[in-house]
C-alpha cells in the first residue's frame, strides 16, 4: 500500500497531465484559428521530429511493457528484449520506404492510403481490423496491466481504478485531439523513462553490480538468461530463427501499418521530420532491454540470493512463481517513500499514453474511413463529433474485454499471440503494394479477407485444441507461415486479376529499392541515411554482445 506522500505525488501527476492536455489542445485550436478535422486529428501537420519520436515511443511503451517485460525478464531473462531491438530495424523500414508515400499522398489514415494504392474494399476492411485491434491490443491490454499494478499498490478495485484513469485520459484526448495527445505523450515518456531508470538503478545497486548478478546465474546454471539469441529447440519456444523470420511480420504491421502508431508520423511537419522522428524512436527502443527487461532478471537473481522476498507472489498450478506482480513488488521493496510515488506516476504515464494514442487513432479512422464514407458532405464539426463519440464507445468496449484477456499467464505473450494472427495479411498487402507494381486491387482485397479468416481459424484451433499440431507451433513461426500463405494468395490473384493502375496508385510504389534514397534529406548528422546506418550498426553490435 502506498503512503500519503506517494499517493499525493500520483494524484498531482494525474491532475497535472489533465490540465496540460486540455490547455494544449484548446490553445492549439485557438492559435490556429480553426476548428478543422485536420487540426484536431493530425495536429494540423505541425509535429517536429523530437515530438514524433517521443510520441511513437510513448504510444508503444505502455504499462504493459513495464509490467510484462519485467515479468519476462524474471521468467526467461533478456529473451523478449528481441521485440525492442528488432523494432529499431522495422523503424528503419518505416523511415526509408513507407514515410515518403504516407506524407506524399497526404492521407489522414492508413486505410485511406490503401484505397489510394488499391481500392475502397481494402480501405474498409483495414479500417475495421485496425479499430478492433486498437481496442484489444492498445487499450484493453494496457488497462489490464494498469489495473493489476493499481490494485497491488493502492488496494483498490481493479476496474474502478482503471475506469477513473481512463476517464481522465479520455477527457483531454477527446477535447484536445492529436496535439494534446502528442504533447502529453512527450511529457509521459520522460516521466516513464525516469521511473524506469530509478527502479533499474535500485535493483542493480541492491544486486551489487553486474558481476554479482552473473555469479548468481552461474551458480544456478542459468547463464542462458543473458542470451538474446537462443539455439534451436530452446524451451522458450523462441529460438533465434523465429526472431528473424517471425518478428518482421509482426513488426511491419505494428510500426509501419498500424494507425495507432503511424498517426504520429502522419501529423509530421514534412517528410524529413517524419523520417528522423521515426529513427529517433528506433534509438529510444534500445533502452527497454536495460530498463524494462533487465530489472526483471535482476529481481530473479535478487530472489535467489535472498535480497528480495517473493513469497507474496505465490505459485501457479505448475509450481512456478506467479511473476505477474514482480514489478510492483520491486517498487515496494527497493524504493523509499517519495520515489514510489514517482514510479507510480511512470506506470500511470504508460497506461495513459497508450490509451490516449489508441483513442485518437480510433476516432480518426471512424471519422474519415467510416462516417465520411456514408456522409461525404459531413462538415468538420460533424467529423470531430463522430470521432469523439467513437472514442467513448471504444473505451466502454475495452473495459468489457478485461475479464477475458486476464486469462493469459503473460500479458506480453497474450498481445503478441493475437498480433501474430492479425498481422500477416496486412503486412503482405502493404509490402507488396509499396514494392511491387503488379499487386492488384482485387488481390489485396482477397488477401485481406482470406488471410484474416485463416488467422481467426488457426487462433481458435490453437486455443481449443492446444495439443494439436497447430497448438504446438510458436506464435512467431505461425506469423511467418500465415504470411507465406498470404504472399502466395496475393501473387496468385494478381496474376488472375491483373493490376489496373489509376493516376494516383501509379505514384505509390517504388520503381526500385534504391528510389526512396534519392531524397538528399538534411545535411550532417541529422541526415536520415546516416541515422539509419548508425541505428542498424548499434543494433548489430548489441546483438553480437548478447548473442
């Protein structure tokens, strides 16, 4: 339970973010002297690279990451850090190959981009899938993680505490639009990183340094917990080849084709700000392994050396430690009064930034891709109101999903398990659409339909019959297999139904892989080509060290 000082810090933070969010959104709309839909949903395309990078990171890093990556560090070591470092590679793809088309086409949503490249059917299908995935993945799972933390620390009812936090978030998100979301996300990123550094330092200091941690791992015969690339047949179900085959399928959907993430890029001032902002986020994604995953591993070695009491966590049916609450346990046992309040503020930052970003993207897609479809003459005021109402409805649906999603042993695994079955057809149509002239509209529509249906069927079989062949396939490899099927489907149907380009679509694919590099970009160290090479080199060196 939190002490009065920690509770006051947490409440003051919540109120401060609410005030800043409302003030920013209202000030932006008054300053621009407009109440347009573009100003509300895309911040009037005024975002610069630091805000884009911080907002991308904040939208991705939620309470789910703080809680579940620490849990994965406790259970399996640094392994799940692959999702963080491989994200940097995917963000290079976003910056080099996808950003130019998104900015050049002037789209407000990614479904809108699919219509320009393919046809209306693809746009409609992606809009529905994107709204559903935002509700489940970005909002409901974040609520679940936040609820677990708040229940542990405050002793409050999980649903009640989450509802209060989400209502506060919804108020400034719905009233202030994307500008309010990005500004508050930038602040929340700083708070979140500060809190993560504090708990990492506390755990590292308690352990007595890196050598003491490795000594404990050697004595327990678990040095493999420091390895990011595991051998074939590893008990984790995620050997090295699944990372390089499966993650790109998940990552390209998440970072390059998911509205909740890419909306920050769509609000960029220009192409260079969008590209450098994406790469800035890629560099930030190096940090989570050390400040989110490593603390969980430190908690494991601290418990083995008797410096952390985990008896209150209990054990599951298999006799394993129920590690879901390991992060909050570290906060209460390793930090003094006052700093606990800062960590709670960091956890709240993760929850609020994720929910705010998802609500804004849902409202944008519903307004532009659904409401405007049936009301093409709708005014900006009507579009904004449709977006606000849809955000409120999405929040209610997300709350209703909490009991169902709570059945996953690991929240992080639950999220990626669902993504693995959603992402393949979307990744396929975006990749082929951008890199292959012959990708036709009819083939994209059929790939989205067939691929999505196949994903649902395979997911259901895996859950209903866990002992079946499908039930034993790791989710990363399942994503790769589903992608290969989607690739065959789209290429085959593109041959059956040849492409018929419009004057618009013929401008939205690369004639060669080197074409996107023709733009000179900014001079000096801030050049997107220099930053891309540097990010890839740093990632390669880190993988070599922790191989």
